[in-house]
């Protein structure tokens, strides 16, 4: 017995060291190749499987190992869970038809072997007989024997038998295949209560049959102490269920608001986890289907499978596995298919397949979820860190429960609370992670929106001058040039610009164009639009300005600003400008017609050899009709 904790601790330490070294490499991607990544994952999976196998073997084969210690258990008032391992004898009835009288025959008494730890049946459906010798040293003892499991198909208690071989009480039969009313004390877990009026040695026999794998960690209690613990557990159960129901309601509201499938998968995950915990606690058999024991048995088997499917769906959506870990995503899909197939086989009566698939699926699902979360975290998806925390919490809880059930840790009644505490904590962490995911998605959406706006601005902006380009001008004009509105358009063409390019190069020309655009923006209001059509042509769209006198003042200021010299590498550079004005809707009903009108006015200024401006309405009729393309 002492070697088992050391073996488990050694393997667990090895796994932790391997995981530490592996994770340290994750944070330095350049040091880790793809082959090393999958090799590390395979080794970790192998070590976890090996650890589970060692624990399984250690727990499942104890019924064939004899123990030469105490031969009976001394019952004491106020006893708080006296383990029967090392005291009770076990015998497997391979015929399946032996009665208690057959078992009590002297020839069969020698067949009982005393295991050194709780007995695991490992899906063996043959009857297990337990011989439980107890001794009472005081008078009027009120005792009970508890079986932690609620899923045993049938438990039949016989006795207690006194020294004369007389049974002091009639047999008591209970189990998940029997109505809930058959259970003594109204307890969710199966207990056998017995009274001893005199001190002495007694023997109790238990015949246990189950279609599901069981760990019979039987314990003797003082009835008063046990009932006090039951009340504490019920308070704890109410708190756990309250947390789970609260998260169900909260995420149902989020599902209605956001209509994101991840909340539907979370609800499936949470609801099936709640049903699983309620089944393991015996509350399904007590409150939902007390008179339909077969339904409670099906819930005990199907709820964990539904929980695994919900967990896989939630992990795939929450971790975005198709994006960050496509191979893990395909593995998860295959695992989900295996679980659905096992559910179908279970409904057809092949429970062994369903139970085995559930056990494998829980382990493989946890490993694939952890791998996907690590890959997501490596790519900067921060909510994956909370997902990892939730997995660790529930894994530790399940691991401690398994160790206590298999006798590696000393079993107490509070160990029954470990798993549901871990599940509630895990789902609470996942709920917080969903909130973090919302913030991440909103931030990504804001960044995407900002990028889209930036791209839209870039698409409508002249890259050289920062003024609007032809597309940007058209976009604004489509919004402003509406019936009932009155605006004006100025078309400006630089004079003597080509000599600057020829003499000083394109760098000087570009700087001149940038300076002209800056000066034009200084002369207009923020609501007005300055655009560069290409080359040395600029347009100003004056919003809400139609008065001829004011337009003339603006045109004069613009020309004066453009004509001011600019210094470039110690050389004064200056250009002139010709400007044409057109008013909306008098000179054109849309942007193209306004541009043509302003172009004719500007061309008229150039033809006359002027450097000023002209209104389209002042042009001679013959000149105004001359078409010019922009």
C-alpha cells in the first residue's frame, strides 16, 4: 500500500516537469519546431494516460489481494466514517445465483478475501458479495453503512447476524433500478441502517450488482454523525446548484442579446454538467424521477456523454480552433463523432461502449482542449488563458476524487463535494472567460472598423498632398449636391508650374503641390472640401456658399495665398493660378456639370492671358458652350 502514493506522486511530478519544460518552449516559438511541438504533446498525452492506467490498475485489482490485518471493525459512538477496506471480505459470485444462505455456508466462507483498498468492479456485472464483520462494545448502537455510489443496480443487505447465526433484521434491497422510496432515511446515497441492542460480534452481508463500473468504498457511521454531514452536504449542494442555475440564466440572456452560438454551447455544457452532478449526487433519482428508476439510470449514463459533447462544442467555438489549431479542431470533431456514436450504441444496450467512450472522451477532450488553448494563447488569444485555468480546476477536482475513491487518499464525506465544486468553479471561470471574449471581440471589431475607415479615407485621399482625390470629391458631392441646396465649386489650375519641375526636379514640384494644398485648406472652412484632381489642378467645394460677392472674396484670397513665394533649398519658388467658379444649381445640377462649367471659366481666364478668376455665368455664350474634358 505505501508504494502506491509514491508511484503516483513520482509520475505526477514527472508530468508536471514535462509540462513545465514544454510550456517554456511555447513562449519562445523560434526554439520549437512543428515536429517538437507534436512530439511534446504526444509524450505528455502518453504520460497522462500512463498515470491514469497505473491508478486504474491500482484501484481495480485489489479484490484479489489478501490482507492479514484486522478481522472486524469496532463500532464507536460518534464515529465519523470508519472505512471498511482492510476489514470486509469480498467474493465474486461467478454463477450469479447464490443466495445469502449459500454464501454463509462454512465451505464458502473461506472464499472471501480481504482487499487492502476499496473494490473497483471495472464494469463486471457479476454479483459481488461483501462480508462485513463488526463489533459493538456499548449498548443500543444506531449505525449505518454507506455506499458512496448512487448508480449500483441493486444492493441487498442481509443481517446483522449474531453469534448464533440469527438475522436481527429483514433484508433491505435498494439500487438505481429500484424506486427511490426503497432507500432508507430518504438519503440520496445508498445507506443501510441497523440497530444493535447488545455488545458483541456481528456479521453483515451485502450482495452488490451493477451494470456500471463501481468503486465500493464502504464506510461505517454513527447515524447521528452521518445525518449531520448530510445536512451540511445539502447546503453545499444548494449553493453549487444555485451557482450553476445562475450562470445558466445569465448566459441565456447573453444568448438572446448577442445570438452567438458560443452561448448556446455554453448552455449545453452547463446544463449537462448540472444534470451530471445531480445524477452523481442522487438528486435526479430523488426529485426528477423517483418512480421511474430506469430514467434516472439513463440520466446517469447519458448526462456525462452530453457534457463531453457540450464541452467540445464550446471549446471549438470559444477557442476558435478552426483558426488557431485546425488539426486540433479536426481531432475534436472526430472525438465528438465518437461520442455521438457511443450514445447511439448505449441506447441500443451496449453500455460498456458508452461508458468506455465517456471515460476516454473526458481525458482526450481535456488534452485536446488544453492543446488548442495553448495554441490560441501562443497566437495572442488571451481568453484562452482563462480556459486553461478552468480545465486545471476541474481536472484537479476529478483527480482528487479518483484518488479518494481508490484509497490513495483518505476518504471523507466532503470528498463527495470535490467534483461539483470543481465543476462549478470551472463553469464560473468559463463564464468570466466569455466576458473577456466579448471585450476581445469588441476591441477587434473596433480595430477592424477603424481600419476600414482608414482604408476608406486612404481610398478617397490624394497620397501626395493629403487633399481629397477625385473619388473623395465625388463622395462628398453626392451627399451635398441635393435639391434645395446652394453651393459653389472653384477649379484652380497652377501657372508656371512646369518650369519648376524642369529646373529643380520633381521633388521641388511635389513640395510645391503640398504647400499649395496646405494654403488652400487655410483659406476655407472645415466643412469645405479641398481636392486635387491630378497634376496641378485643384478643386474647392464651398458648402452653403452661393453669394457672388462673397465668392469673389474667397477667390481673391485663394489666388493671393497661392501666389506667395515658397522657399526650397534657398531658392524662392512661386507660381500663379487661374481660377474658374461655378454655382450649384445655376451652372450645373451635378458634380460633372459643375466641373465642366468651372473648367470653361478657368480656361477663359487663361485664354485672356489673365491670372485672376471668372464666373461661368459671365462667359460669352459662344465660349461657354465650348466643351472641355477634365
